[in-house]
């Protein structure tokens, strides 16, 4: 069983994006070799028990509350829809939002007064996984703040990690220029010279 870790604490992510970042990257699809060692993909939320532990670690689920197999499936579907949405370019996102819009109805939000804002969104507790509505709240806040376009999917086909683009122009293509960027540039260089030779 994978240990639930807070990726948002390991990588420089804005605090108001942390839950979204941790959720969409709870599945690690990266398949690269670095220094002769193959990276092992994994899924922090592979079972209902793992999802339950993940939610509890983030204060989104009370102790003793169980996650059913059906709620687990819905959570994974939400994660897949968010990853699909975020893999589209900001200009294409409106046309790819359908599955996310449909799934969001299973994680309803309500309006409440809060200390930070006059009115705020909060998940309505309907089932054990309702706390994942907070992920959708972060998406809405990022959109309202004009920063959703900075949440991107790494351009490397062997990575596909979701990252927050902190560059000033907001035009990064890879989660890491040193790793994914260099691997892609080296591969392109070798292909170009092999075809040229």
C-alpha cells in the first residue's frame, strides 16, 4: 500500500491549489528511466481504504467513516475528468468540460459565509467523499482569479504530471525543464540527427 504523501508540500505549489494538485497527482503515470532506474508508476487511491486514509489525512473525512466501493469509483471518475480537463490547453478547456460538469453534480456545493469572504463555496455533505467538493472549489477560485491556465499537464508523453506554472509568462511546457524538458530535447536532437544521417 502506498503511503499518502502531500505532494504540494514537496513541490512549490500555491497553498490555494494544494488539494487539487494532490488529488490529480495521486495517480502517478510517469514512465521514464533516470540514471538507469525505471520510475515506478503508482496510485495512492487504488482502493476504497486508501482513498479513506487520503481524505482523513486532509481533514475531509471523519474518523470511522467508511468509503464505499461506489463512492470510491465516483472519486476516481472525478480525478480522471479533472486530469482530462487539465490536459487540454486553456483555450480547449470549455469544449472538454462536459464529463467534469456531469461528475461535479455528484459533489454538490453550497454557499456559506466565511471569515475570508462574504460568501464562499463549501461541499454539501451527502456521502463520505463529499469533501472532494473542495477540489472543485479550488478549480472555481483559480478560474475566478485568472490562474486556472497555470495548472497544466506536462507535455512529455512519458510523464503527464499536473503542475503549476510559476513562470512569469506562464508558457512552461514541462513540469521540470531539467528532467522532462531535457529528455524531450535530447530525444528530438537524436531523432533529427539519426534521420539526417
